[in-house]
C-alpha cells in the first residue's frame, strides 16, 4: 500500500512539473511566470511562509495543504529558472537536501548514538559549524526577522552551554532589564531607551525559549486575540451605547473590552 501511494505521489509530482514547464514555455507559457527571475521570486517566500504559519496556528488542514502547495510552486519555479540558466535544477536540489539530511543524521544513517532530541540538535550544530569552518560568533549572523534571529542565537549558544540554568534565572533577567528600562525612560535619553527596550525584548525571547514557547507563535496569538477583541467592541458599540466605535469614550471602550475578555467565543465577531 505504501509503495503504491508513493507511485501515485510521484505521478502527481511529474504532472506538476509538466505544469511548471508549460507555465515557463517561451511561446505558450504565462507572461507573468516567464518574467520571473530568482531575484523576483525571493520576496514571495517570506509572504507565503507567514501565510502557512497562520493556517498551521489556525488548525485549518485544508488551507495548510494549500499554502504548502504555494511554497512548493515557488521552489519548483526557482528550480525551473535555475535549469533554464544552467545553474541547477530540481535534481540538484533533491540531491543536496538528501545529502545534508544523511550527513547530519549519523545516528540514523551511521553508527553514532544520541540520548535525546537536544543531543541531536547539538550534534547537528557541530556538524554545520565544522563544515562552514566559522567561529561561533560568525555563525550567529543570519538573514532572519529579528524575533526569530534572537531566538536562534540564544538556542544555538545554549547548545554549547552558554545559557541560564533555569527559567527562574531568565525571569530575574527580565525584571532586571525592566528596571533598567524604567530608569532610562526617566532620564529621557532616546538612544539609551532604545537600547534598553532591545535588551528587554531579547530577555523576553530568552524567557519564552526556556518555557518552550515559540515567541513568534505567542506574539501572533496575542495579535489575533487583540484584533478579535477590537472587532467585538466595533460590532457591539451601537448595541451598548448607540454610537459607532470611533465615537466611544475611552471608558466605554474599556467596558466593552472587559466584556470581550470574558467571552470565550466572540459571538458578535
């Protein structure tokens, strides 16, 4: 059954690659798809990855599959462009990722032993650093959004033992940074306030890591919750006060906000 399904998937993938070929056909292809280059494609990846992240958090499996398809489209178009420019093709991409996975999993494809997933990640980082021949500090420079970058830096350093022992220690650090921020706010020095805010963010991200909470997921959840509550206020302002949202006083908004907080499901949203 497994082999049969694998054959079906490979057949579907071949059909998909035929579709990509048709889209890029110089004579009968799509004008938009034909115009794309590797440089123009790069901006779409971040957008699609965030859309995928949203659907995964929402738990919508059908939309998750749809967004994964969009990312596969981007990868396949880039592979086709690389093939046309004689730089690389889909075969090269598959070879590279297969080789990387085998190389970085000697406990699966070799004779090494690991104790747990943390040990796996530690060895993975050691293999990557050895191959890149970089100092640890050089390896921490990444092209990532700041929130994820901070999380990755802290996680990578934790793998070599440069880390707080418990989450209590990180909580102490958060309080320490808050005190320093409060002090700089009183002095009014903008540059120092900015620096202390950055330290505060960094400490909070470290706390989230120690609590096994992804900071981006936590922030997305809070933003979504905030928008839902604003929507509740907007949709209930006429009912409670006979005026639209933008005409309410702050006290009236606060009362509706408390109502929104106490509703597990936003019936009015």
